[in-house]
C-alpha cells in the first residue's frame, strides 16, 4: 500500500508539471489548449529517442524538449490570437487540429510501437523505503516535482512577473488599461506552460514510455486536474494533481479486475467536486483546505 | 519489355546471377519479383517461393531474423530443394492483416509463386485461408502462433513450422506444477488473442498438475506502460511465483519494473519464452537475470545441428540467431524434404508430401515432427544468465515433446 501511495505522489507531481501550464493558459487567456497532451508526447518521444544514452542523453532530451516547448508555446499563442474574441469551441477545434497533426507527425517518425524509456544511470535502480522496494527514479521525480512546484508557486505568487500574471488572470481588461500588452503576457505564459508540458513528457518517459494515444490519456488527466483544482490557480493545480495521482493509482490497485473501475473513480471524483464546488477547490474567492 | 532500360538491367542482373552462383539468385529474386510477372510458372527445374515477412513496423526485427534463417538454409544447400532451383520473392507483410493479406495476394497473383512462406501476425495467417484454397497453393507459417491457424480454421494448405501460443505456455504450467512450488501463481498477460491463449494454456496445464492460480490480470495491450498497480496486486495476492507473457517494448518495461519494484527477489518470474527472446534481452539487461521461460528453442541448445547453425549464423550476421530464424530455417528444410517426394508443386501434392516427411532430425531446435499441421516439438526450460558479459537464455532442462493442442 505504501508503494501505491508513493506512486500516487510521483504521478501526482508529474501531473502537476503538466497541468499547471494548462491551468494558467486556460485560466488566464481563456484559451483551451487541447494540444497540451501532444506537447507532452513530443517530450516523451524525445526522451525515448535519447533513451539509454546515459545522463548526456537524458539532459539533451530535456534541453531539446525545453526549446521545443518554448517555440511551440509561442506558435500556439500566435495561432490562437485571432480567435481571442471567439468561443471556446473555435479554440478547442484549432488546438485539437494541432494536436492531431503533431500526433500524426510523431506516428510517421516513430511508428506505433510503444517505446520503452530507460531512467538515467544511477536512478535506474531501486531503494528501500520503510521496508518497501521502490524505483529510485520515481522517488527522484517526487523530489524534482516538489522543487518545481515551489519554484512555480514562488514565481507566480511572490514576484512582480507573477503578480502581472495573476492580475491578468483576475482581470485582463484592467491590466490592459494599465498599459500592459497582455498579448505578451499571454505568449510568455503559453511558452512557459508548453515548456513545462514537454519537460513533463521527458520526465514521465521512464514511467509512461512513449506511444500513440498517450497524448489523449495525459490530456484528460490534466483537464480533470485543472477542473478539480480550479482555473488559473497554482495551488489548485498542485492539490488537484496530487489528488488525481492518488485516486488513479489507488483506484487501479483496489479495484483491480473490475473493468473500467479506475476511470470511473477518476471521473466520479471529478463529478463530486463539480457538484460541491463548481469553481474548483481553489478557483473561487475562498480557498478550501484539505 | 526490353525497350525499358530499367527492366533490361534487372533482367541482365538476373541472368548474371543465374550463371554466376546460385545463392546470388535468391537475393536477386526480390528485385526481379515485380517486373518479371509470369516468367516462371513452376515448371522444369525451379520452385518459386514467396517469402512474406515484416520488413517494416513493429515486427520488422522478426522479419529480418526470418529472412536470414531462410537464406542461410538455401546458402548451405546450394540454393536448391532437391533438384529444383529455388527462386525467392520477398514481400513486406507489414504489421496487420491490412498489409499482410495483400502482400500474400501479390506474391500469389502477380509473382505466381508456387509456395508462400512467412507470416508473423496470426490475424494475417487466418485471413489468407481463402486465398490459398482458391489458388491451391501451400503456405508454411513461420511464426503466427494462434491455435486456430492449424486448428479450428484448418485448411490442408496451411502448415506451420513455429509453435502454438498454448503449446509454449502449457509446458511451463506442467513444469511449475511438478516443481514442488509451495503456494499459488499469479498469471498476467495483455488482453489480446495471444495473451489469452498463453494464459489459458498455462492455467489448464498448471491446474491439471495440481497447482493453484491465485490471481489473473490482463493489462490493456499496447496501452499499459506503468505496471505498478498490477505489481502491487501480485504482491498482495500472496502468490509464490508469477507467470507472464509479454513481447517487444512491453516485455522490456514489465521485466524492468518487476525488478525495480523489488518483486524479482521475492516472487520469482516465469514466462513464455518470447519474454526474453531476441532483441529485448539486451535492453532488459541485468533486470532479466534469473527469469525462467519455456520455448522450443534457445541458441544455447547443445546439439550438433544447433552448434553448426549458431556458428554459421553468427559468422555471417555478428549476432546470435533467435527462434524466429530457426522457424524459417526449418521451413526451408521441410520444403526440401517434401519436394523430394512431391509429384507436383501444387498445394495438394505438397501437403500430401509434407504429411509424410516424418521426423525432422537435423533441426537446430532438436528433432520434431508434424502433429497435424503444426510441430510436435521439445520444450526447453531456460533461465537468463550472464555468460561472461552477455545475457543468454541458458537451457536448464529439456521438458520433453509437446504437441500443438496441449
């Protein structure tokens, strides 16, 4: 059971890295970016391409993924700009189209064989945690995830740049009226959010591997996280991701053999949050501790 | 035809090949293939074979091994079956029946081959039954392991030199039941046809031998990459051993995670031989050490035919052969034997002749016979060991002959 809880944490932190970008972009600019999962997949395939090449390969994959994420975020921001006054459906269609194109390109390059990604040397073994054996890499992922969570939290909540982002989330017109070009803010948040998504893909490689269809799987998890946590909230994304990580892992362990039970639990928890607190745990004016 | 420069060159090449050395011909055959439609009708001194194996997609590595096994046999035997020269046309099976069935149709119709050899995918093997019945041509399946291929969907024209999924796993079931294992076994395999057949074969033999299966899981095929929930379930089931079947990337991931989550030291892992066969083993690396599997072949088998086979294969390709190489090597072997007595090259004559080939006594896998239209062959218990830096499937025991229906 301890192993499942730990695993819930590693998957939770991975989900946080993925979902925080989606949450900020959606919450801030009202852009529903359905290509977010495809960005994750780009990172995962980069990790797979460099798999087995030691730390050099792993860091190269991370670096390339970061650049790819920044560029992709910038492009997506430009592409959605003309649609800013249109409905969510138009943005969803555009970004969904982008997601399909990216997935198809990846399929053309890597075919549809599921690829397995090795953890970098030193992290590919296991350690004993309170008597349970657990893979070192996943423990390290918990560490990296918590550090990233703190960094993102501090940047968004405690710095001037973060204040600007939060202000834009809260009232875009007002920020605009104060003389800030909110298209730039949007592009920057988009780029950083996409960077986090591709990075999550590389980091998640040793757990999820890389395969067609993984993009849709993680996108749905990220959307659930965003809805549960509340739009545009870093704390919400973190808490939502940790909850979903635990729910998904424990659900699959406890209800083994029941067809579809794991996804039922996942969406049932989403439904409960939507009924009790439609704005998400941190979406509203009042935070909810848990 | 002759005014087309490309074809002229190809035909010339073909002529040169025929004149110079016979083994070269088989290599040229693949390039001549499409252009020479209907040039050879199987009369006189040649037999035209369509080798349909994956050259692209997930199973491309298997296709390479099979092509090498086929070509090695021809090379060692002067490129002839009896007194007939063998002409090979290679076609790409791809991954699915959507590519495999048209490939078989192509070699039958536009290349007018006498015999078809190959097929990795069971769905493809099941899908070409009508094509072969209509054209009355013989197919020798060199991998596809679904029971139905030579069972329920049997036609006299489809024979097999590989295995059936349940044949391989029931050998492990019987062995584990007799091994004095105290406690139950947890069985896990992906939720597709091969996985289901492997588990069914294992469970039937294991339970018949007095064993208990304490749990069973079927992770989604091709979609599961994090096996932690399943591994935790295995630990909680109280099983004393795990039996599994995975192949390709899933075999790598499962075996690695099985060790990473600490199960390997407490709950020994057993499996169908494909878990550690061929290209997956180097990637599983030391996490595969100690995994025990059953299969009809290992390159470590100690018999003169295998020693010669491994030596020749390794000298040529710089890596050890796999069971896939042996399956197509033996396909050439049985065709040679059948052509010694066959009166003609049509499917009926060849099928009758195959029925009378008796024991194949010079196969690298050890002696085997056709039981129905699929091999009755010895199964070997293998264990992954470190042989001076290289991981190998060392042979622990010969579990004796096993027929296809077992």
